[in-house]
């Protein structure tokens, strides 16, 4: 989960975007419900804690310039780490992203950092995906967990890959910080068995008895 | 030993107190969520067979994993056992407070001191702090530190979370006078 070149790159990024902390979290399911998954998967999240560059500005402030400066650095930083902990781009099958804005900021500030091409397009490119990247955002106190949703990186409607990963940084975000999260999984849920669009029956209010009774 | 999941966490601090930390301060944790070996057995007087069956295997699993996650030599270390609500804290202590468990980490990290520990009981998603101290001299103040951990869905009532933590350095902006200056 570490190498020298990555360290130098991270140190530069830290200076450029006001990075305070980086938290890498990975879960490997060994058994679930008492049995080993047919397709064992790992989930990971990478959370970067940065200063909110817009604290103290009002809602008429144009966010574009700082977004262009900061979001690509963040996208590179967090996807680098995801690739590193999950074993590379081929291994990653599902992805998601998130932002937790400290209480002195606007949700819009988090959105600026994760919802524009300066983050999303780069994350999609680095993880070799095609789907829109699903997300969660919140304004919250330090230590509040955020559930980040994931779905398949090239076929978002693949139901087996609908999953979430819980992210939390113990002492962030401070009121004037933003936590930006990239998350991914190497496979489906441990025991997926709820079908898919291809196998679903046609369900409408006229043919589902429970709705009518 | 029935393992449900393995969690790996690495924290890097790049700035503390408004100043850069270069290189970043790194702490790694690896936690195994396992079935409580004594679950459903009522009060078990003799824990030794369960310890013999699990403690060494756990140490062997976690020690190399946490050092690999850290990616650097460990200078401080610590451990944790968080018991699900149906178990006794004694069950967690049994798994981590024997040489069978701890020696794997001490030997892999070239450490000599006892591993500071947290043992507690709680629900899934409980937040716990792992204390860390220097691996060869527990009086070295710069290395007294704590790392906070949470696994969202563990421990279940019949599970135990067993974790090791390793730090590559002391606190990010450590600047306390050594104990010897007061003696």
C-alpha cells in the first residue's frame, strides 16, 4: 500500500491542495452468512481531507477556478491509492465517490470537487470505467460516517454490483474542511441472488396482487 | 478460527497544527473479524483450549499483514480485542494477552516491549482506540499515540474483532521533553 514515488507525488499534492490527512480503508470478505463467496471481493475507500477553499465566501461565488485547480489533483491522488490497494485497474469492477463538507461550508462546495469532469472524468478514465459514478454527499461533523454507494464501472444497472462502503475519518471534516472520497470494489456482493434486469418478470401495479389487495 | 472479514486501514497525516508533516506520518491497522470461539457455550471456565486453537493463528495472520500495510519499519505498536455483546471481555483478552499471539508481532517488528492494548465489549460499528507505544522502549514519550478504528458491521454479538496497529514514527509534531529530563 505504499511506494516511494507515490510518496513524493502525495507530498506535492498535499502542498497544492491543503491536504491534511489521507485514510485508506479496505475490506476483504472471507465468509458471509457462514460461507465463502463464489466470487470473493474486496472493497476499498480512500478519503482525502483538505481545506475548504471557499470557506468565508458567499453563495454567489464562482467555484470554477478552484475546482479546476484542486479537483484533478484530488482525482489523481485518491484513484492512485485505490488502484494500489485493490490490485490495479483490471481488478476494479465497481466504483463510487463521496464528499463530506464541514459545517462552515456548503454542500455545493463538495459537489464542485466531485461532480465536475475535473474529478469525475479523470476518476472514470483512471479506473477504466464508462458509467456515471454514483455518489453520496453530506454536511457533517468530524467523525460522522458516510455510506458511499458503488455500482458497476461499465454497466451501472448490473444489480449484483450494487453495494456500499462505509467511510469515516475520526477527526474530519473540521468546520472548514472537506473530505473527498473515492471508493471501489473488485466484485459483486458476497452472495448476489436477486436477479437482474434480464431475468426480472414484468412488474406493474396491474399484475402484482399485493399492491391491489 | 472462522474469519468473516479482514479490514486494513492506513492513515497518513500530511499536516498537523498548521504545519506540513514530511514525510507523512503513517499508521496502519489490520483487523480480523472472527467468530467468538466460546460463543454459545455459557460460562467456560478453562479458556486454554480455545486460546491454543486460535491465538497463534491470529497473530500469524495479522502481524505480517499490518507491517505490509505500513510499508515501513514499525517504531510503535499496539493491539485490540473488541468483543461482541454476547461474549465476555475475557474472551477478547484471552485471544490477545498471551505470548502465543503477541510474539508473532514482536518478532516480525523486531520489538521487545509489551503491546499496549484495548479490550472492550460493544455493538457493531463501535468506535475503539488502539494505544501504541515504542516497540523497544515503552518510556519513549514521542511514540505514545492512539489510532481510532471502526468497522461498520462488526462485531456481531457472537464475534470478536482482533486488531494490530503499527506506526512508522511517533506523533506528527512530537515535542515533549523526554522522561529522563524529569528524573
